[in-house]
C-alpha cells in the first residue's frame, strides 16, 4: 500500500490499525472526487498525481482554490470532518491520482489519540489557510490584467501554454469573456499569439521596476 508522511507521526500500533482500515484508491484524470453539497466520508491523503479543488459561485464562474499533489492532505476534508458540514467546493483529478482514504471513525480516533497526527493535520490546515488568504487578496485587490500577465509570464517562458480561455478564467477566478478580452488586447500588442487551446508568449511585459 502507498504511504503518506502524516502516517509517520503515528505509533506502530496506530499506524498498523490505520493502514488496515484505510482504502487505497486510484482515480483517472477527469474524475470528480467530491462535489459541493456532499458530506465527507473520510480524509483523503494524496500519494501521487494531482487534484484540483475549485469553487463555483451563483454566477456560474469558478475559481481554483488549491491543488493537491504527492504527500498533500485535503484541507476542505479536514474542515468538513471537524465541523460535520458538507463540502462547498469540488475536487477534480487533473493527473491520474492515487490516494489513501482514512474513514471518519479512524480520523476521529487519530485526532484524539495521536498528538503528532493532530499537529500535522493542523499545520497542513494552517499552511493552506495562508495560501487561501493570499488568493483572496489577489482576487479582491489586484487588477485582473496584471494578474493575467503575471500568470502567463510564470508559465509561458518554457513554451506554449496549453489552456483554453475557460480554463484560464477558472484559474484566475473571473469570467471567460474577461480573459478573452484581455488576451485579445495582449495579442493586438504582439505580446501573445493565440490559437485554439494554446497561448504563446511572444513579448509579454515584465513587471515594472518599483518606484
């Protein structure tokens, strides 16, 4: 069975009991692991692959909250297990993923009986909360054109970025129409070259020097 570092915080007895109860699962790309409104059945520990967690608002616009990769823990699942509330976002597999599912009962026992496990869970939760606060700051207080330019600069240096306007809108938490309009303006200024599902960075502006 695949392993996860959080299990190293357990005593031999608790680790053995947890691995006996945990379910090893494999998911293909595109599969939805959980959806908004569903109740959490346990704590998924990602041991391989990549999973995207995103939220969709009443307007229909979506935003990526965070991604889980090798050795990550699902922050939303932690919150749902501790509060008993349903998910408010969905998780979608981007690259074929493997995970260990710790059932709710086993999670409750580990939180109660293992200080090391409890500390690891809360540290993971705190780190993700910091990331989400930065995301809120980005979305609420920074201009979308600057966020788009920085996103393209970070990902387009090594070659074309294979992404649709809709997928990019989800990454940035805005509407597809806004992304398309801003990309068209960058194309008009010869800073990007657009084609179906692909963006080539040809001369994107760099961030201006500090005043």
